[in-house]
C-alpha cells in the first residue's frame, strides 16, 4: 500500500454512500382542477331539472322575479337589464341571479315562495 490515507478515504466514502436513505421525489398530478359537474348530476334523486320556456322578450323570468328584484333594490343593488334571471328551477325551488348596475352579482333562492339572498 502506497498511501494508507487514500485507502481509508475510499473506504469511508464507499460506506457513506451505502448509508444514504432512498429518497423519492414527488410529482403532483398534471391537472389538479376538479372535473366539471352538471346541474342534473349534482341533484338528489328526488329532484329534477324542469326546463323553463324562453319568454318572447329574451328575459328568463320566473314566478318570483319581481319579488327578487325588489329584494335586490333593498340590499342596495339597482338591477341592470334584464333584471332577475331564473337560472335554475328544481320542483318548488327557484334560483335567480341579479346583475347590479355597479357590476356585482347577487344570487337568490326561493323555496315555497320564500326568497333569501345566498351570497
């Protein structure tokens, strides 16, 4: 042996590499966004989506559109045209969207003719 120091260093380095833990890297899935769900898929079996026929004026109104518009005005929202829009109807429940002139949106849910703001 010409140099015992080199021999000892080689043994130590070989031993250190054998003691290193097996480290795995984590790769997140490519798409973390949830898959879109349709309205009919999100309903319980007892609920069903009822198609609301379009009115001739292009406005999608419901039974309680006027009530919802009054409620919007009371909450400092001046409804923009076309006013309260019926966006979903499931049995006795109607959901309305109101676009205010200041750009904000409000949602209302009416069940058994009782309406409340959702947001």
